[in-house]
């Protein structure tokens, strides 16, 4: 039987990773992500799944970001009951993020219904907290480099990808000895806390992301710029709002704040993490030693954790969060979501974005069509909960904190291959970024590449 791959997400867009391998008549789905961004993209989550969930034999998760795992409870709700393989770090994060995602969706639906902000009657969550717990029952943990058999006489293993805790490439071997490397999201070198991406020198087929395929990260000093922002905010009595991904970015930000405090460079101002998910995630980052790089292991062995609880105040419920909307600065709030597409950051932005002393600090990629991108681009006014608000706040971007490899870093990783793959599939990027990476690969490596469209299917023979 033929072996093939079909791209049901992250094709022509940067979210919704869902790649279906058909191997000897069996179906293996790699990643099960949520579409995020503008309404026309989010609405894809409500469309019928292109494959009957009962016909999928196994799922592999490369890492725990929502655009790679966030549709899993919905798929389980629709009938999927097979195994879901992931690293131990990814499973730990799934146990935190998936119930939180279901809970937030239920909260958002209640909010929209209460304030009559929906065209639907009533607004419904895509899935519930209970659906998320049903999905968690299917998770099967694997160590890095541990081989596992798959349906279709295949086998695979995870290798560290250096993106976030538990992030991995899935190296899948077919019965004929050929393999496909499902890249997930490629991380960066010399970042704090977790291991660098694993070097790979060969694979017959490759699937690689292109989030930053047309960009090069700034080489500016993240800690130095963070120090200046915090000091300015303290001086001016500012509210510093940091829309931050609960997984990865929040922990790296806390790492730098901890270093500033140890150096005597952090002003005495409150720092709030307004996300139960982020606080639980931070504990996982401390516990999962399989992912730690050398410096992190040394710090923990010396009792010098970068995630000291006495340095930050954890906001655990909505009432405490609401109080910050009426409080005066100086203080910092780190809250989700990272692209301002939902979560508690929306309420903080609504309360403070019109104040010229407010400082909004972006710490990662803002997808096209998101509120975060609109604010970052300098739009004079933005819509939050259907209300229009002038943007008087100061905008800062610490793009050097991104967990995604940029175009130079991706090319350097690809240059580690001793032989070109038969075909390289470029996914998980906006069209300009994917095309730019394709051109760079062609010019520098001469590889056969393709940018698949949604629903495209390719034989792997």
C-alpha cells in the first residue's frame, strides 16, 4: 500500500497544525492544533474534521502549544479513542493547558452571552473542561529517543527540538526503512532553561515550519532592554502589560527578571503572573529535568531556582485579576494569551490601553489578524470586546525572546543534513514567510521543496 501525507492545517497559515500520514492503510495524525487568529481562520475549528475521527489509529504531538494540541479535546468529543503519544514534558503541559483552554472557552461563552456580544444564541464553547479531561486519558508518555511502534508497521521516536518544554521532532520510520522527520516547531540555540535543538543529518522526507522564514531575530540584549523598560515603568508609575504565552515565554521572562534581581537591577515593584496555567507551567519547567540544559541543572542543584515564588505574585482567580484593572502603577502583569486572542490580557488591555503611561511589551510572534499584531503595528485604535479603544499606550517588542528559530537559524540547522531529503515540505508560516524560506533553501541548498496548500496530499514512495 502507498504511504502518503495530507496537510489539514498549518498550510498557508501559521496555526492549526494537523498533518495526516497514511501508512499501509493506517492513519496517524501528527499534531492536532487549534486554528487561531482572525475570525475567518478561527471558524475553521468549527468545520467538519476532514477525516472521520473513528478512522484515525494514532496521534503524535510534537509539543504543547495550542496551535499543535488545542483541537485534541474537540477530536475526542467527536469520537477519537486511540493513543496520543507525546514526551513527558508535553504531557505535563497538556494536563495544565487543555483543561484551562476548555475552561477559558466556557468563560468566554458565558461572558459573550451575558453582555450580548454574540451573533449566535447562545454562544457555545468549542469544547468544555470535561472534554479536555477525556482527552488527557488517552495520552501515552515517551522518553526522548525511545522507539515506539505505530500502526502500519511503522515506528518512531522523539528528539529534543529546543522550542519549549517537551518539544520534539517526531522521526517516523516506515517498513521499507525510509523515514519522515516531522519537525514540529524548531527552537533556538543557547537559550535558557532547556536543551538546544538536536542536530539531524539525514531523512528521506522532512516537514519544517516557517514562522520566521522571512525574518532574522534581533541580536539586541533582552535582559538589558527589559531592565530599561522596568526602570522606566517604575519611574513613571506605569502599568506594564506583557501578553505572554504561558508555556515557554513566561518562564524565559521570569528567568531574566530573576537575573536582574540577583544583580540588584530590578526595581521594587509588584510583578503579577495573572494565569493559573502559567504558574502551573512554571512548576513543570522546574521539575522536568529531562529537558534541562546544563546551566539550569547547575542552578537547581545549587538551590538557585529562577522561578522563585517570592519574586512574583500569582493571581489565581478572576476577582483578584479584576482588581488590577483599577489599580495604579507601577506594577507588571504577565498574562495570556500571547497574541491577545483571548484570556485575561484582554481585560487588562481594555482597562489600561488608553493611558499613555501604560507600557505594552510583546515577547513573541503576533500572527496576522490578531489583536496583538494590530497593536504592535501601531494601529491608532483597536476593538476589544466590540468596544473601540484608542491606543495611547507605549509599545515595546522584545522579539529576541521568540522561541522559534529565525531564517538564519533554520538554514544553519538544515545545513547539518549530509544529504538532501527527497522532498521538504514547508508549513506553519504565513505565505510570505514560507515562500522566503523556500527561496533560501533553494538558493543555499538546492533542495526539492514544496509549500502545501490546505488539503494537499503527497505520496511518499
